[in-house]
C-alpha cells in the first residue's frame, strides 16, 4: 500500500475519533432539546464548568479564593492536598445536580411557553454567567486534568501498521492517541446507557412522554418540573464526561467551552432530536473536516477546520432541512 | 396629563403619517438631536469619545442592522461579526485604493459591498428556518474571518496581518487616523447613525417593513397572501448587512483604527449584537439604541466601580462582569422578554393616564 493511502487512512481514523469527541458534546444538546425544546447553548460551558470543578476538588482549591483575597486581603488558595479522583467525580456530579435544580427554580420555571429564540438567548446568558462563575470560583488559569486515563500515541498500532507500506518506502506507522480510543469507548457506553435508560426505566418513559407533548404529559400526571431537573442533571452528567475527556486531552481552559460551537454543525447535520444522529453527524463532521484539511486545506492556507464543519452542514441542509435523522418538519398555517 | 395624543389635530395625510405623529415625541427627538449635535461636541473629551459615545453609536448601528433582520424579519443570524469584518475590510481596501475619496462615501460603499455579501449568505434562509438557520449563519461568521486571516490580498500583504486605517478626511478635517479630533469622529458617527436610524424607522413602517413583519409572523401564511418570500427575506438580509457593514467600517476606520479579524470581529461580537437587540427589544428601532447603550455603558460602569473605586484586580473584575452580564440577560428575559423598548412603551401608557389610575 502506498504511504499516501495509509496517511489518508490514518486521517480518517483520527477523524472518527475527533468525531466521537464532538458527539459527546452534541449528546447533551440533544437530550435537553428533546425533553424541553430548549436549544442549550451553554452545554460547552457546562463541560468547562464541570471540568474546572473536578480539577478544583481534586487539587483541593478553595472556591472563590481570588474574590475572598481581593475583598479581605487574605492569602488563601488551597485547603489541603486534595482528594481521591472518584470522590471528586461524585462531588462534581452533586454540584451539577444542584446547579440543575437551581436553574429550574430560578430561571426555567418562568420560561414556560416562551418563544424558542428567547429560550435560546437565555441559555447564552447562562453560558456567560457560568463562564464568569467558573472563573471566579476556580480561577482562569490553565489547569491540567489527570483522572488516570492513559494518553499518548499507541505504540502497538504503530508497530502493527509499520509493515503495511510498500517495500522501499519510508513509513513509520499510524499515530492514534490512546485517549481518543478511550473516549470512543466511553461514548459508546454512554449512548448505550442513555438509550437503555430512556427505553426501559419509568423515568425514561416519562422523559419521552414530555418530549412528545408537554400538555399531554402533564395530564397523565408527570411533573414537568421534576423532569426538567432530571434532564438538566443528565445533561450535566454528559457535560462532565465531555469535560473529563476534552480536559484530559487539551487542558482545562476557556477554549474548552468553544467545543459547543463545534457541536452545533454536528447537531444540525444529525438532526436536533436524534441521539444516533448526534453520533453519526459527529463522525461525518470529524472525518470530513480532517480529510478536507488533509487533501485541500494545505493548498488554500490551512486551518480550514474552523469553518469546514459549518459549510458541510450548510450544504447538507440545503437538501435535507431537518438534518439526517431529524423529525420531518411539518408546517401548518 | 402632559403626554397625550388627544388635541393634537392633524389636517392632512402628511402630518398624520410623519415619523413621530405625537407632538411631544417629536419635540423630544428634536431636543435630543439638537443636544447631541450642538452641545455635546463642545464638551466632549477623549475619554468620553473613546469609551462611551463612539462605541455606543457604532454598536447602535450594528444593532439596528440586526434588529431589521432578526426583530422585523424573524431570521436569527449569528454571523454579525463576519459581516462587520466585511464592512471593515472593504472600508480598508477602499481607503487605500482611493485616497482622495471622502470617508463618508467610503463607509457607505463598504456598507453596499457588505449588502451584496449578505444577500449571498442569506440565500440558505429560503430553505432553512429557525435554529437550523441560526447555526447555518455561523458558517458565514467562521468562513469570512478565516478568509480575512488567510488571504493576504485583503490586508495588503502587511507583515502583521493587521489592517490599519490611514488618515482620511471630510471637508478637510481628519476623521480616521490617530490625529482625528474627538468631536469630529463623534459628529461623523452621529450623523451617519441619525440618517440611517430615520431611514430604518421609515423603512420598517412602509411596504417593505410590513412584508418583513408578515414573514416574521409566519412565512407560509405570508406567502399565501401574496408576499414573495424570496424578495422579502433577501431584502432583509441586504438592508441588515448594509447597516452592519457600515458599523463594521466605522468600528475599524473611526473607532479602533487598526484591527485583526479574529479579535475585533469574533463570534463574541455576534453574540454581543444579538444581546443588544434582545435586551433592547426585538422589532424596535428605539430598542436597538437602548440595548446598545445598556451593553456598552454597564461594563464601563462596572469596571469603573470595581477597579476604580474598590481597587480590585482587573481580571477579577472581568470575571464578575461576565457573570453579571449573564445574570442580567437571564433576568431581563425572565422579567421582560420584549426588552427595554417594551418598558418604555409601558411607561408611555402610564404617562397618558397620569395622574388618574384608570
């Protein structure tokens, strides 16, 4: 096999892995959109916030240390040597649930029956708020996250593929980050768990009922507000997983929240209401943008990953306005 | 008691259909304009110009543009930053290519170029609606910024990749460039914004504006009663991009002086303008101004209080500001989803009845 073909294959594999990472964020969007019709822009910031909180607990930072120091002139930063990763994850999840509960109590319950655009804007406001809140609570410096996941290139794959190239050509084997493989595995587990949850548990049935019709769900005695808290907690959980994955990959910093922007084209490609759509859309976008950068990107100045996903999704929408797996849009006058 | 329309008799159609039919409204606008044009320029200093007045005017222009598209025509756009960049770069290229051209026309031409680009990026709106369209407009945002970063022709092959506004004049007075006096840049922006705000007001009251509003309410129904969606949507994109392009040209040429696309016209600027429109009030010209004033003044005020009065570190203040703005946006959407303009409308209703309760 020629090295060019092998390189392309490597690019496709890496694209698939990147796509899975995008899907992780897109999943959170789909969950909330299905259950409440809210297009949650804050999903990316929620991932950042979850990651910040996790690192904060792990390293034993004092929350709001910066603010307290500025107000009282003290010099505090850590309260100890930190805690066990597992405990920190549990505590972070509790924080995310409290957050979901507060959000419902303070904001969302007033927003029933508002236009979708207003709800969308609310989540953008929420994104700003959480970004400021996260920075204020844990500081804005770049943090490294270590939850014990392996990282670095896979030596095994490199050795395995080294012999594939034709005789006499230089080829050093494929490079794939082990962390990405882990992320893919975790994403698959997550999707299976979410599907099982929504298909076979009582709460899951209630979630689907709310997604179908708010009023009908209310009439059969499902509490809309409880469901919303559950949904936002679930989205917080997905955000935590995405935050751990992205945080381990590229550090916990502001740019983590920008992955939400990467998840948007995935969403419109796959359709807002479909969990499989989020996965397939992610894979298409991941492979598409990596291949485009590999084949054409170099010729037109590089860094095409910034916009290619959007243009691909846009071109796609021209033929299928509801996305790949979205429900058909029926309009009545 | 004092604010009322009764007793304000109109004897011909021209009177009845003027921009501000109520006498007191009209007087208030004239007094405000007279104050802005004839009093402020004598007292303006560099601080007020650079951190309050000129940014307010520039962002009002952008908010007006987006309000036409989103508020009146109902097409949500997140590509404002990209279109402002188009305005800024066409302004730059025109300034360099025609050194003798009056800067007023440079800004208008930059707006026209942006309008053409806006029509091109508005084409998907005929097929894609709602959130799908909002996300699709992000394509224009990212693609345009990338293009201005990567194609050297746009920044005239300068080594830093930045564009810097040369000095250009109007009636012999420098408007752009480092030596432009405060009052001149202020008056320049004020004139443009005043002219085009009046134009927007009348455009949205007329036939085109009604077509936009009907598309906003329900595009299929609008099509059935005979409004061509192609013309209505694309004209909204064109007019909106024209305004946004002019504001981008003013932001770069008059206010910033030099710009780098990712920094000055990034996605956060698109959101900023959208916030202005929502907080000010969708579908209201006054709202665009109120929203812009709110989002320009609050950060300045907060910074002054926290850094100036309390002596807190600047990064802490920036985080608090972010938190506060986010909370304010949510607060506004919960309390008054129709924005500041609606508050003003309610105040007027109250004023009409005052001092009687019913």
